C-alpha cells in the first residue's frame, strides 16, 4: 500500500499537474502494484481471516481456499510441500508457507497461561483473566463463543491498521526518503553496483528520474523566481522585489 501511495503521488498526480499547467510532457510508464494489493487483500488475508474464525479451521482448509482463488498473482508452486503458495509481487515471485498460519492469525492466549494468570495473587491479573478461564472451562461457553466470533485475527487487524495509515498519508503532504543498502552483507565501505541498481529499479527511483527529466525538477515560487532571476527578466534593470503579483511575473518571463 505504501508503494501504491508513492506511485500515486510521484507519477499519477505529477502527470495531472503537468496537464493542468499545460506542460507538454509524455507519460512515464511505471509498474502499478494495485492488482497485487487487491489480490493479497481478497485472495489471501480475507480467506485467512475466514478460516481462523472457524472452530474447525486448519492450514489445509486455508490452502484449499487459496487454490479456489488462483490467478496470475496467487499461484500454487509446481514443486515443494502442499502447504506452500506463491505471490507474484511486482518485484518478483515469493513463496510462502501456510503451516501454523491459522493458529498464528488467531493470536490466542494459551490456556495454561490463562489458568496461571486467573489464579494469580495479584488482583488485577486475576480479574483480567478470570472471564477467559470461565470460557475455557466451559462456564459461560455461549458467551465465550460469541466473544471469540467477534475477535479480530491478526490479518484483519493488520488490514484495518494499514487502511488507517493510508488515509492519514492521503491527508498529508508527503516527503519520501528512500533507503538504499550498498551491499547485501551490510558492511561498511562495500559497494555492490548490481545490488544497488536492483533496489533503485524495484523502488521506482529510476522512473522518478525519468519523469522529472521530462517535466521540471525544480519548482520555485514566483516571488523566489523574481528575486533570483530578475536581471535576466528585465535585461539587467532592477525592479521592485516586493511585488508578489504572479501575473506580473508571468508577463516579465514570457
């Protein structure tokens, strides 16, 4: 999602600004990872959450759900364990293991720990875990099942958290910092050109350079432009710098 936000700001919004200002710039092609995001949310995270909510949910059941949703992005590896599945990310294929994934997504507290905390001599801990122990022991089981049904798994919690972060970013003025590793071993004074180039390509930095070359890499406010280039504008004759009329500056430039 963060890469998608980066693409939208740097490429899509940039193209709209050029069009709005009448700057004749050809569009810059870039890898749009929106299909990958949609596939992960609908074909991976959502089935994982559904399987985790089932009492009989299992890793095998999760793999079966994945197989029903195979497409150009979500696929089953030709070789390897039956618990594997793959995702065609924009930077390449990645193989994932589903063994233990449903249990991890449930993020349930072990019953032994619940029992230990519920019998603690510390009142706060005992009160915090007493209701969970009742549910585990079958006392008030119906209420326990109802609460369990409403419990969010890690996949759903992650999706909601990421959506909230994306909404916050959409409402802000972004400044991007790209961190590049000079070598795979993270050693000082070692530069691996091929490794750096791969990162630049997958991060979209090369496409950014191309887009800025076609447009205007540096943008100055009209007042700042007048202050710096007034001599070229009026043939070396100084004029008042306190005039912030943008139209006046345009007439001087064009």
